[in-house]
């Protein structure tokens, strides 16, 4: 097995001058030898600060050159990186920093101002290091080249906190074995090679960006283009300018790109034909088949739907690469790990029979940090992970996800998958975001509800959507109410947080009364 340090060292020896990272805003790039130099310098400075192997080092930074260098360099040094969600609330951020036993935190100036109270409340022994994502950390101490501690594949590498849609977030502890497997599963599933170049528009405080568009290229010796953030207006021009061969997005971004093309048009020829672009991938939330087909029709770019979890270092399932035919509505087959569906008794389900999706492989987490009870509930003794996703597997080995176990709508004793509601709503041309969910009901136990956000300038009534849904789903599954919102609550990956909708609807109703 291989550690992250091994990957960086091997690439630095074999292709020292090849660009690993290209940062568009400052127009800079980082070669593989330079990445290794940065990693050694980070190790030396952390040692000078008294931060030892296995200590937790957090970062509160936007995407950029030094964000990527620190993400990888901290792990290379034998310390554990803790990426902090830059859109967290104060309470959630304070909890994560304290719970992770953080020894140091790299902080961007703008974010330091936003989270002034959080940073002021940190323990005295937590070192705060002001960091410019273009020019690097303003180190409070200077160290010479340090003696690197030995690394094993099972040493801790990254501590990622789940978004915490209910209760406090859990810290997912991933080893070097897990992180390398996450990158390798991406590379295997998408046939990545050294001449591939990824566009990363997802935040580096999310597992998708870390494992898919950073670790994937690192495993293959490829390259990654890292703009500050996603913008609809610059997405395609960046792919054209930097000759990207693939990109990873989430369904929310797909929706925004389609809406932008609808308003502004899309001229592929003006972008040089995007001749080297092979594919895009979608993950982090189910992709509605209607949206999937629309994207491919409008942009002429195949989308490979996949699925991943923080607990599995991202990708677990993926559709086959073009020209093989994908299954719309499915995140694909197991790639690089085992997958199965079990019933309530733990037995494997027959084909096309729904149950809980289970995963086993080198990518599966070590456990939840300082939470042995949650770890015991999630991990079986034989290594199988409970994902909490309701799924079924067809005769060809393709998995279909119908929802989360906790999100299932149980109306009158019948299970209704929220995704059925979502996909039906996305068929309406005015809908930008959609989510079905359950609300308590005295007659049925739960009643079907839905929330939507419309495209800018679009007009649509609740009765119009209700009529469409009754035609597609029937009166029993049709939502009792459809609520309109400016936008739906989302986690750091862009996934709609369905479990927050009942409270938001209740608040909206109370304000209106």
C-alpha cells in the first residue's frame, strides 16, 4: 500500500516540472517538485511550533494555491488536516475546532474577520496562522528542514466533519490508506491518466473536491485547475483556456449552468469546441434523469453520475465511461469497493428489492472521532459500512438510490421515496431546485410535502405544479402542499438538506399567519 507522501515523492522524482496545480486568479502554477518542497517546508514549520505527528491542524481558507498545498502538505508531514466549512455558523465552527483537539488553524484574512468571535474564543494553546492563499502562511516561527516522521498507511491523514443536518456533526477519521483509495477509486472509475486535467470548482472543505479532483490527479500524476470558486460565467471559459479534460460538479451546479445557458445561450464553437473535454461527473446528491439528459443535450458533454460519502473517502459507485451507456437515475456500479443491499435482518436483498446500501473496502473510514457508539453503529466487525441510504440493485449490478432511511416518507404505512417527488418536480421547466419531504399528519402519520425554488424570472403556481404531479405520481403521492422559496438550504457540497425543510416551512407558515 501507498501513503500520500509516497505519491508526492514518486511524482516529484518522475516528473518534477510537470504542473500539478494551476491557480487561474493569480495565474500561478505548482509543479510536482514544488509541491514536495512546500510539503517539507510545512513539516518544518509545524515541528518548530511544537506540533507533532498525529496532531490536528485545521484550515479555514477559500480554494487556491496554498489551500491545496496545505491540504496535502499537512498530511505529508504526518499531521492530520481538519478542513473547516467556510459557510458554517459560529456555533458549529467552534464545536468542530474544539472537538477535533485542534493545535493550529490556518486562517484567511477575510474569513478571520467573518469569524472574529469564533477565533477570539479559541483556547490559548491553539496557534492561529494568518494565510494568504496566493502567497502562503505568515508563519509565527521559522524552521529548518525537519526530519519527517515515518508514515504508515493506517496513520491518520484527514479529519472531516459531516455537515450535521441533525444533531452535532461527526468527525470522520480517514487514514492514508483511505485517502489514497479514494483517489484511486476515482481514477479507476473514470479511466484517468497522467495527461488528464481536472477542473475543481467545489470547495476544498468538502470530501468531493479533496478526494476526487485533488487525490484523483495525484494518484495518476495528472493536473488540477483550481479557481477560487464556482461561477456560471467562467465555468466553460476556464475549461477551454486550461484544456481541462474533465470536471466534477453537483446537481445544483448542473441546474445553474442550464439556467445560465437558457438565459445567455451556449456557443461551444466560441470555446474552441472544447475538443479535449472528455466528460463531467456528478455526485453528492442524486441527479434527476430529466436534468441529466438536458445537460447532455444542451452542452454536448457526457455526464457520468456517481455516488460517494465522506465516510468512504468519496466515490463508491460510478456509471461506466462513454461510449458505454449510462443508466439515467442510477449512480452506477461498485468501483474499487464492494457494495450490497441488506434487509432489516442483515441478509442480502434479492435483485430489485430495496434495503440499506452497505459498502466495504480500503476507502471505508477508520471511524468517527471520539464517538465509539456511532462508530459501532456504522461499522460492522467484518468491515461493512452502513450508509443509511435506501437502495436496490438491478440484474446488471447497477444501484439505484431512493432516499435516506431517515428521510423516507411513510404515509398510511406506505413508503414513499422523496426522490420520486424531486424528479417529477424537475420536469417542470420553471423549477430550479426541488425537494419532497414528510410532515407529521394525524390521519396518515406523515403527509407528502415539497419545496421548490424557481428559475430567475420564471412564473409558476402551486396549482400548476400540483396538477402535473398528480398526473405523474397519482393523488396518493402528490404533495399536499408545495412551498415556494428563494433557494433551498444546502450543505457544503450543494446537496439540498431535506431534513431542514419541515422547520423552514413551519417558520414560513407562522410568518404568513
